[in-house]
C-alpha cells in the first residue's frame, strides 16, 4: 500500500506559523524598538515562499489590529519593519513535505504577527 500523503491540517498550519514566527524573531530582535504601544499592534502578513524557504515576493500586510492610537502612530513604521524582518530572515527552515499538498501548504502562508519589546 502507498503511504498517506501529507496533509496541511489545522495543527500543521499552526505549527508552521509558529515556526516562521520563532525564526523571524532573531531578525526582529535586531530591529529598533519603535516605542511604547508598538507591541500592541498586530498585523496579518501574507508570505509567499519558494520551495527553498526564501520569499518568492515581498511580504504583504493584509490587515492591522490594535488600539487605533497606536495603529496611527506606528502603522507605517511597523509595516516597513515587519516586511524587513521577514525578508531578512529568509530562508526559513520548514518541513519540505508540507510545502504544497492537496490540502494546502506553506507555499502561501498568512499569519498574525506582533513585534515584541
């Protein structure tokens, strides 16, 4: 019998998103802290990957959440910083068998990201 094909289920999706965020943290730690309240803003980031773990196009910020005063104050700066974080940290080390499966994969990944102090 043939082995079961890998599936990109909710658990795999969460695991990949967590792995991407933790790998990106080493680059985020090198970024300048923007100021009090910046860490309260989170962004939904769409990432497109090549099989190598490199980005196949620049990250896209699809939405931003958090207190409006901080979104207004830091929004553009955070968007630029988050794009730089993900671009600088590539290539990401992710499970090759989950790159592109019948049930999805990390080839196109959207995750929620927040900078830390």
